[in-house]
């Protein structure tokens, strides 16, 4: 007798996500579906506006990774203009994006993911919580709770650090086509370094210890939630003005071999998505025509595929593609890769902050082209992010966004392959169907961001009534 | 966590002194009589979650850990709450019933109203999806106050920008006809100091003095331009230290608290980065174009940017019009006569 577990909402993510799984008689997941529960019309909002507006507006896709959207957007607009920003601009963007990565990764570990493994304080909003398979002893748990609170402070300070160059966070003012508008003073740089030192100490001390603690106590999670094992990264943190050299390189790991990223191989499928727009299109050519109730569809997320195959994206994909971490692909590997990159980013920020220098030079007066097209690729905390823009009559005529969660939380593609999160859930044994923490640990390990999933998401129509498992 | 009466009083007195308010002992005692921290339920509609993140960034009047453990009892927030699934939905319902007439409902994001609100589902109750619209209509009137956190909840904001297929609306327009007092706290994201201080003001002294936009007068009475440190300085271009009026700064028509509070613990603000105010606290945000003077950064005829190779005519600006009025506001709220597009299959009634 098959049973179904519906988790709606999945909390401790950004945005609105529902996950349903079907279990067999041994309580093992045999099939899974992930559904977004909010539809936003972002790609259409951007049309008939000056391209620069996209640099501000696309940040409002996601309050957790607004900087990555700003960077993808300005890269797309600059690409359309054939413009390259100065090295100073590139490094200031890295520092702002790095600050946001740090706060995002700390937020993920302590505030989004940890409560699947530890007991929170016995008060709202942490209670009611889970008490299934909590393996930490009281002393370890108490340390974790203390560090949860400290981590709130540290992630806040990461945003304060970023705001020195960004103006404010979330939603920055200084990252525009042409560069970064801020003229840092020596005092700004000194304040930035003070913040960075405190944050780095937390990362290499507390965060590292806690990541290792979880990894050793829950080491069976190195074998849970693998999924396909295909990984994709667009690369992030340019190290020169050309953008060719990056701290995390771009690349793809498909069927156990590493290959060079070729964006023309990115194709979006919509057979199982609520769209009537053509399936199997590259984002540069893609359109978004919603069609709620489309027969056979069960999600509003499109299904991006690389070389026709589902790929996972995020910290682990970045680390793997860059050769930093190749131990394995699982829930705990994702957690450890996320820690390791946080440390690496903070370390490199110490170099960049010494290289930017004071005063102007980060921004070059910029004119958007009257017509043209371009794309901007970068990474958000949770993975590969791309913006594609077409300009005509000096305004935006087409804008397509493919977010990391589109990759990770996508539905089946036209060939019937499950999305990466769905695949990672399949085969998992649930000990207690009332408290399916195994499923939450897997879903949270991808750090899903449904706020980011833009056109991904769907009003739920009839699929609910169709979604009856016998 | 049970409130510590002595600590609460100590804090209340300090807050009142800081705010130059008379301490209302009767109201304080009502709060204390609830035998708990004042309950808050936080619902996210059509939002980027940026207002939740901004809330986590609060430092004044105090930090978020202190807010959560000693000032309010946050019964539900999707980004923070431990439990997923139906028990999360039950937590909302239980808190609203238990503290009916006492709790504060914080609305983050706009509320999609097309297709019976099905563009935003909060979760399932008894296998029946609860839309944001249904939740606001259900829990709003049960609340003592509704706080619209950020521009989307206050005025529709980014979420309600044309074409606005989901017909996103503000909390105020969805709750029109009900008597629950609403306080709007626009800006994108919400200013966390204003949010937390307003929650405390509501708990301690009731609804503060409001502008016609239902925003607290003390934060939203003056325009950014009126106290801008760059007011009257030499005009500058984007990336330069001067008044940014010539490149479309929205400071003169935006009422907000940015000059005084700045952002991120007072570290910086938009104009501090030599970038113009985009008017994110305005009822008309986001105007088209955002930098609405017409003098966008593309406008300067003296551009010396040699590496940029546009195909443009040299004198034309990239902005389609030079209107000063920005986007039409008629797209901001759903017109009841407008046909929802696209049509969404209606789920079985939740009632």
C-alpha cells in the first residue's frame, strides 16, 4: 500500500515550496514531486523599460541573493554593449557578492538547515519543532543553539560589511552597468577589514567546528540524497577585468566526466510545466507563456537540462568543478562544500579589499545600446544563475532568467527524467512518516530558493485533485 | 518564553523615554496579562523574502535575537519556523485563535488576488491549499493590528508592477471594509528599525500618528531630499559625489527615513554610494523608468567612455519618455472588473 507524504509548506527556505513523495510498503520513496506555490511575473515586468532598470528590479527576485541577480543583470547589459568594467569594479563586485554569499551560507547552515538535526529553543518560532533522530547530546545541542544566536549576529554583520560598498543590503544601489558607483575612503576599507576579520574568525572557528560535528554524528548522510551526480557551475568571482579567470571556474560534470560549459547546450523543457510556450528552447530564445491546467503538467518550474540531462547546482557543484572538493555527492557533502567555500571566499576577500584602493575608478559612465542582446552568467549561493537580455528601441524587449532553483527543483523533463531534488529524494527510507526529517534534510541540503524561481512557480490548479496516490 | 515582567517593564520604560512618550500603564498591564510575549504572526505573500532578511538585520532598537526572545513571540515566519507541513499551518491557526484580538499580523509581500488568490499558496490545511488572500482575509480581521512590512505589502510595489498577471494588491486594499487598523511601512526592503520600533509602539501605545498613506508620521513625513546632505551641492553624475537630481534621483518625491537611519546599522545608504534614490518607498514604485527625470545615466552628451561601443544616436537618451510622473498607478491594484489573465483553474472552495 503506497502512502503519500505532503510537506506544504516546506519552511526554512526562501519562498513557497511544496514537496510530495510516494512511499512503498517499506517506507522508501518511490516517486517525488516538488511544486512552487507562488507565481511572479518578473520577466514581463522588465519589458519596455530602460535596461538599467533591470539591475535594480531583478534584485527584488530574491532578498537572499539580490547581489547575484544584480551581477548577472549588469553583466548581461554590459555584454550587450560590448563593455568591460574596470578591475576595481570587478573586485568591488566580488566583495559585495562575497559578503552576500557569506551571510547566505551562514543563514543556510544555522537558520535554515540545522533545525533538521538539532532541537531549537522551546519557544516560538522554534517550537513546535522535530524530535525525530536528534542525535546530539544535550551539551552539543546547547552549544549549537548558542551558535545559532551568534550566527544571527555574524550574518547580519556580513551584510553590514557588504553595505559599505553596496549602499544597503538586501537590494544594493551601487552595482550598475558601468561598474560599482561607490568611492571607498580609507576609513571604509579599514571598517570593512575589521568586519571581515571578525566574520572570518567565526567561519574558521565556530562554523567549521559545527559543520564537522554534524558531519561526524550524521555521517550516514554522506550516503543519502545523492541524486544524479551531474553538476553544473557557471563560475563566479572574476579575478581579472576580462572575466576569463575566476575564483570558481565554470564547468560541467556529466556522467562522471568533467566537460567545458557551453551555454548553447542549456535547453528548457516544459512538457511537465504549466506553459504552452515551445519546449526545448535555449533561454536566449525562450518565452514564457503560462497555461495553468495544462494537461499532464504538474509544476510551473521549467526543467532546464544540460546536454539533455538533469544537473545539480550549488556549492558542491562549484567546489567539484573547480577541483576543490570531490569526496562525494550527498546531503553531507553539500553541507561540507558550502562550509569550505565560505572559508575560501572570506580568505580571498582579504586579498581583494587590499587591492581596490580608495576613491573613484570603479564606475565608468555607461550608455546602454539602443539595440542588441547579451547574457550574464554568475552564481548565487545556491547555484548557477543566468540572465539573458534583448534590447530594441533603447528598451528591454526580452528578458529571460534561469535561476539555480530552476535546475535543482525542476519537474520531469520531456524525456521523463525527474528533477535533481526529486531524484535525490527517491530511494530514501523514512523512519517516521509523522516526522519525515530525512526528506527535509535532503531538500534543505540544496538550499532551495523559491523566491528566486521566478517563472518557475505555479498557482496550484487541478493537479492537487489529480495528485491522489492509491 | 514567558515574559519576565520586570524586564519587560524596564524595557518599556526605556523605550518610552527614548521615544518621548507617556507610558500607558493600563496598556502595559494588558500586554503583561497575556502571560506571554506579545504574539506576532508573519505571513509572506508575493515577496522576495527581503523584508524577512532585513528584519534579521535589525540593530536598533535592539538586535533580532533580543526581539525574538524578549520582545515579541513570533508564532510563525516561514523562513524561521522549525516545522514544515500541516503542523506549520496549524501553528498559525492556533496562534490566531488563542490570541484573537491581541496579536499583530505582519504581512510581507503583496497579495495575489487573481484566480481566487491561487497565485500564492501558503500551505495546506486538511489537504486543502490556503491562499495568501484567504489567509489575510481570515487572520487580518482577527488581529489587533496589521503591519504591512515593505512596499509590496503597503502599496503593491514590485509585485504589482504591470502587467501584474496575478493582480497583486496591498494589504490595505485586500482588507478594505474591515475595521482592523493597518500601518504601512514602505521601502524595499522594509527598514528594520522602523518595523521593530513600530511593533513596539503598537504594543505599548497603540497606533502612532499616520500620514494619509497610513505610514507613521515620524518616519515618513519628510522627503529624503529635504534633509539630504547633498541638497544644494554641485550636481553630480552617477558615481560622483554631488546632488544626483540631474540623473533622476527620486529623493525629492520620496518620503522615507533613510537620511536619519541609513541602512545596515547606519553603515551606508543608496545616495552614499553615489547612486540615485530609486524611490523604493513610494506608492508608485517602481516607476518606468526608475530614474524618472529623463536624465538617465545614458543621457550625458559628454560621455568619455571609449570602451563602450553603443550603436546609439548620440543625442538620444535611452529612456523611452522623460515623464516625471512615472508609471501609471492604475496597474497597482486589481480592478474587480478586469478578467484574470491567464485563467487559473479554481480549486475547490476552501470554506
